[in-house]
C-alpha cells in the first residue's frame, strides 16, 4: 500500500471531520477564485487599453461619467450636444471621423441600452485592428436596428424580429415606434455585445425625442454663447421650411437640425503615418481648446478609466486579495486543528505501523500526505465551486451591472492555487507530522 | 541461528530516581525454525524483551543478533527496515487498523519493506487462516478469533525469519485459544519461521518442546528443554 492510500484511509476513517475540513478549504478557495475572476472581469471590462477612437466629446461634467455612458453604456447621459456642434466637429480639419451617439433609452425586454448612431459607426474599428462583423445587414434604414451578440442570446432575438424601446428612466413610457432587427453583431467582448444599435434617423423620429423649437433655440444659444436671435438667424432657412410644412401638413416631414441632439461624439483624429504621434498631439490640442470655450469636453477615455482602475478598483482588488488570503489561512488553521486533534487518538495506529516496520519519516510523510490531500481536495473543490458560483451569478451580475461575464473565464493566477495549497498543507501538517514522528512505539503499543 | 541475545541489560529509571532492572540476559538463542515459549509473570519484562529483540527499544548494553545481523548496531531507521523485512509481530490485542479491511491490514504488513506488495500472497495467507470470504471485512465486522487470525496473517506477510508473539491467545476465548496457537505454530513450521511466543499461561507454554522462563526480579533467562 502506498503512503497516499494509507493517508486516504485515515481521511476516510474520519469522514465527517475530513469533509468539514476540506469544505472549509473549498470555501476559502472558491472565494479566492471568485475574487480572481471578478478582478479579471473588471480589469478586462474597465482597463481600456485599446479603444477605436481618440476622443469622446460630450457635455461638460464628469469625465468618468461621460466614458461610462458613451463607452460602457452604464451611466445615464450627462446632457445633450446640439447637432450643429456635431456638424462643426465633423468639419474640423484635424478630425478624420466623427460619429454621433444618442443614448438614454433601453429595450422594453431585457432593459438593454439603445444607442442611436450612423452606419459609419460599424465601419470603424471598435478597438485597435478589430472591426465589427455581422450576421445580416447594417442598419442603413430609418427603423433598422442591429443587436449585440449578448442581447441576441439573452432575449432570443433574431434577424427580422421587431422590438420597442422604453424612454430613458421611465419604465412605463414605451415608445410606440417599432424597430426591426436587420443584423446581429458577432461577439466583440466589449459593451457593444450588450447594446442595441438603432439608426439615428429613426432615433430622432421617435415621438418625444425632438426638442421643442423654443427650448432648442435657448439651449443652443446657451451652448454656443449666442443670443436666441443669432440662433434663429443661423437656422433661418430650415426654420422657414419647418413652419411651412407645419402650416401645410400639420407636422414637419423632416426634423430640423435645431431639434436634433446627440449625447456624445466619438472622434478619431487624422493620422499621419510619417508622424504617428501627430494624431495624439491633435487630440490633446483639441481637448485643450474645448476647455477654454463651449460647454463641451473632449476626453481620451483611457485616462479616466486608468484613474478608476488605479485608485478604486486596484485598491478594492488588493483588499479582497488580502481578505481571501486570510480566509485561506483560517482554512489552513482548520486543517491543522483537525489533524492535530486526531493525533491523540492515532498514536496507537502510528505505533502499530512503526511496529510493522514503518520508520519515523514514513509516519511523518503519511500525516503530511493527509494534510496535502485534504488541502488539494478542498482546493480543487473550491476551484469548481468558485467557477460554479461565477456561472450562477454571471447572468445576475450582467443584468445588474452591464458587465459581460464569460462563464468559462479563467484567470492564470488560478494555476498557483494548488501549489500554494500544497505549501500551506505542508506547513500546517508539519507539527502533527512531528507528533507522529516522535510517537513512542513501546508506550503506545501497550496502551 | 535465527536469534541470539548476548549480555542484554535493560533498566528503567523510576520517577523517584531509582533504577529498576528489567532485563539481564547473559545468553539466549532461538534456532532456525525453532519454536520457544517464553513464560514470566506480569510486569516481568516479557514485552520489553520482545521490543528489544525487534529493535523497537534499545537495550542499555548487549547484542541482539538476528540471522547474523547485529541489529543493536543499526541506527533506528535501519532497525525499522530490518523489522519490516525480517520480523513478524502478533500482539495480545491484535492491533489491527480499524479503517483497513482484513486484506488491507495484511497488505500493510508488506508495505514498509523494500519488497513489492504481493496481494496474492496476502489473499493466500488469509485463505489459509480460513478468512477467504472475509477479505473486505473491517476488524469491527470480524469476531475476536477472526481478528487474531488476520493479525497472524499480517505477521507472516513480509515472509519473516522470526515471529514474535506477545500473549497471542490472551484476548481470545478459551475455545479459540488452541486453534489460534495451532495456527501460529503450523504456519511458522510451514514457512520455516522461528517463533518466540510470550505467555504467562503455563498450560500454553507446556505445549512447546522448549520453554524459557524470565525470572521476574533478577531478570535472568533460563531455558528448560
């Protein structure tokens, strides 16, 4: 019989105590796994190392909120930007691409964020070197929509399905307009997977999305630092057309630019292959100019997310790692207590083995093997339990936070758990092993 | 010569500091495949003598020679290995491991020697003991007599040259005592194993051709043919 099988016999003999001990290790390990994976998920989700755009332009306010809204679709929009401002940005000679983004509404089923945008959004890289791929068509018509892979999976939607949207923050306000899914995006591993994209023209055409004329004039005047009259003069031609259509048909056929608003603009600066850093300088310059005037801000989304990661997420991660380390340590103490307490009852057993020819190192090794076996069984069970926990909790976390969770996610740091467990087991098994080593054979045989 | 003891002295220090002599054996030997009963009163040093012979305890002085090997010169690990490979032990209280089946207890008797664990030999031994259908029974599922038979099988599992039996029938009911004794003696004869059987019961000792007496106070071994 091998030492391991002798150790397992002993574990089996004390089945309840051994099970409870291994379970306490499993709990500690599963918690550690959960923390590691949560850390991986948060890092992958928020550690924005690559983003397809240089800047996110939005109303002045919190940089982080703007990024969480535009990039992650996890926060409500700060305010809106006039369409006229979008046109100006688009016309800037330093800007290669400007994509308007309108956010705020959500799907009636599943509550996924709705993003109104132009079809060009899909033709730009969403991350460095990564382009969108689709099953179906791009949303080039007014009531077309494209959905992310996660939305398709959770809602069970497919191409051709219609859906309604709910007005921002008002669960009982369902827009009557209906969009039809024309395409499903392939998984990107980004917030795009849990976003529903609608054609911006359709978004604007939804009843209640257009800003009333007077309110729009006041807002634009405030935004550009102009008088309402100056704004009226700027939009004189389209306002005249609008009034004519209202007079003739009772409503306007085309929405005037004045009534259109976006929540943010995704911008890519012009790139010069001869001077690769020029686009960064241009982005910094553009961002600095906005700080002086207007009521907008341009943010490189990587920076606020890095600050968030360093200052908040990083510290929480360290705290959680310390906590789980302590839990593992407590589990280790549990193993020590369990084995050490059993030693008093096992001295005769050890003496018998010694009488049969087992030397001191052999009985020491049997106790150590027992400790290692309990730790490894507990550790492996903990890994399974931890992943099971992630699988079970994943959909709930996604629904509550918007973070996408891969149920089969694996953190490379998990690889050190079992070796760490073996080291821990060797440490906690040492003293009970020493007790076995020092057992007086003659005395215990006759007891 | 299977076992030879020369000038073995062993004493214990009592709590009040006095030295209590336990063994003082000038010379004693057991021949190859010989069977000897060792009688002595309770507390007379019989078990200590078996511990000294098996290398579990070291004497204060003297030599223990088994199959030409002076085990008193060996380090502790060497004595352990020697015991694992050359000596079989049968205890008064059987000393079976409760978590192990009958077969596993016998296999355990082979596990600490360098030789390979021979499962078939273990099964054969248990079958010879009439326990062929009790292989997977735990000690708690066996009768007292059966438990001692498992212990006998275990003591022979490492193919020893010397079997030390410490009051092997003391815990067995009278009806089974003769059976157990016969089994031990027959098996030792069959395997050519020397037997030193310790007992305090004269009626058991009288069944042996050679009986040694361990006189309690002066601890001198005498042999009567």
